[in-house]
């Protein structure tokens, strides 16, 4: 497929991780074709609702982001992709830490434990909308005080759900992942393919 045959693609996120993963995904499908997409973050209030579960939280936010950004990009063939990721610790939502003190508390609670990471995706194409959620189980190492101080000093935790980045230096704090690494990073590629297909985007690897 030639680049001009593509619909307009909009990523409702400015996350460098999601940008990189979507770029990788499109490159795998279209090969050497130059596939550009628009980056237009929704910038919603991501505060959990009273009593909201982690799964309901990510699904609500991904849907809201996709719908809001779709309103800004008219066109029946425009494809808007939105996602939201949260860390689920026994039903408690660990979002992005407000400061270093909260990041320290989060990592201390994650230390030596297994938690779940949920990433919800929503895709809007014209009048069609699809949404899907994928989860992975992450087991952290027993984080020493020295490791904790080192990691907080990197600053990497600042805008990460759960205060760590698997794909970055935070990977040193992770013992095991059961599930998709791309789910933990923030854009599960298998789930994305499923949502795109449900919206009528029949893109296949190597086409």
C-alpha cells in the first residue's frame, strides 16, 4: 500500500514510548513506506473516580481520550488511537507520581511483589469505535534503599505509571514479566491490531 492510500492517523498521546511503538508497528506493516501520523494528546484529568477499579479506570480514560481527539480531526477515514496505562496493586491504582516522595512510596510498595499493568486502547474511525484492554503481570526485585535512591536520582520515574519504566533504567528493578512487554510500556501491539481490525483497518504485517 502506498503512503497516500493511508487514512489520516492520529495518536492521542505525546508519550515517547507510544510514539516509538506506533512507529515500529507501522514500519513493520508498510515496510520502507514513510508513514507519518499526527500527535495530538487529549490532556484529560486522569484522577480516578470514587470506587473506580483499575480496569474501569484505564478503559474510561482511553475511550474519553479517543472521543475527544476524534472531535478535533474530522474525516470519515481518520483513525484516532488512544491509550491509557495504570499499575494495579491488589486493586489499588498507581498512576503517575505527583512528586519524588510519592514515587518512593510507590516503589517501596512494589518491591518484591507482583502487580498487574493494564493498558486500554480505543480506536475511532469515522462512526466506528473499538476498545480493548490487555494486562501483564510484573514481578519486581527486592529494591534496596541504595537502588531506590539511584533510580529516583535518574528522574525517569516522573511521568510513569507506578513510578518506573520497564524499557528504561527501571528495567533493573524488574525480575519477571508475564504477558506482553508492549502492554507494560503502554501500547500493546497485538491489542492494537485487534482494535484496528474491528474498525475496518485490515492492515497486515508486510503488506
